[in-house]
C-alpha cells in the first residue's frame, strides 16, 4: 500500500489521513480547525493553572478567552491576506486557508493590552501568565499544519524527512518540482517537517519557562524571553519553508521574526538595567 504520509528514514507510515475529521450533512469538519480549538483550550487551562499558582483570579482569563479568540483569528487572517496574493473577497472564508501566526500574536498582545487597561490589571503580569498558554496553543496548532500538508520545508534526506503525496498538496511549491520521487506509481515530495520542528522547539521553551518562572527578575520577563526565542526560531525555520509570504523580494515573516526578537531584547535591557537604575 502506498501511504499518504511517510517518515521515510524512520519507517513510519500513515496509510490514510484525510483533512476532514467528520461531516455533518454536506459540511466537513476539518482536523485543522479541531487542532486549533484544542490549542485554544489547552492554552486556557495552562494559563488558568498558572493564574491559580500566582494567586490571580483565573476567571479573568476565562473572560478574556471570548475576546482574544475572534481577534486573534481576524489578526491572523488580515496578516495573511495583506502579504499574500489572496483577495480580500475571501477574508471571511476561512475554509480557503490562510492564518498567519504573527497576525495571531500581534492581535492577541494588542487585545490583552486594551483588556488589561480596561480591567485595571497589570499587563506584564497578565502576559507572563498568558504567554505560557500561547506557547502550548501554538504547538498543538502546528499539528493541524501536518494534517493539512502545509507549512513544510524544502527537500531533505535527514532522519526526519517527510514524504507527502503530490496529489494531496493543495498549494504545490514549484521549487520542489525537480525533487519528486515515484514510489509504486505514486508521486511524492520529501521535505523538512518544519511544523514539527517549531512545535518541538516551542515545547522546549515551555519547559524552560516552567522552571524559570519562579526566578524571573521582573514582570513581563517571560513574555520578552518568548519574543526572543520564537523570533530566532522562526527566523531560522523561515529559511527552510517553501510557502513564505514575500513582498518586494523580502520574506515578511523573516523581517517580523527579527523585529520580534529585537523587541524582546529591548524589553529585557530596559527592565533589567535602565528602569532599575
């Protein structure tokens, strides 16, 4: 049998994996949406647990959930459409695909800022708690990219090399046209599973922050560490991806990654040294 998805060097085969989890009548419920929902729920429970540990009212994070989710979706969609070739006509048609994580992050942070200002809550304390949930949510959401056969990298022969059937890739990157592999009459590409690289590195950061959070030097430090870590990680992974958003020959996510890391560095320098003096 020719598998749908195949980690060739690990000899792991998934013979059949549909994007659709189940259908209600003619309406298909996609795995991508399910993993996004699971990421949101996991993020909330992680943030709520941290709120309880630090004697915050976890109900605040529950209330915030109903504001941040729609704003994050709109932000992710807007970022994608602004820097892709997709028409604004399809803005609300999420089933066409296209949510950019940087749009999600920017919208989430801005929503949190105005939420905290309205509720008279310390924004940096709020974000140090919420960022732990954001990290786990990102990691789980990347599994949706795996099922969708998207957000992968270029050709590789490393141990994690992932083979995908060409006929199941919605937006086939022409840069891989010369690297197709025929197996039992089925055409594959063999690529970097960038979504798993990112998910794993995010989980590493979550573990590090879990051990470090009791020793943080100031409120907001966990947020700034996240900015630095994810900015660097995404900048490196962006060099592998084949579906980068490009404007004027520049990879938009690369520029955003560097800017994000710089904000993190500036925040730590300011609160650790300048403000303390």
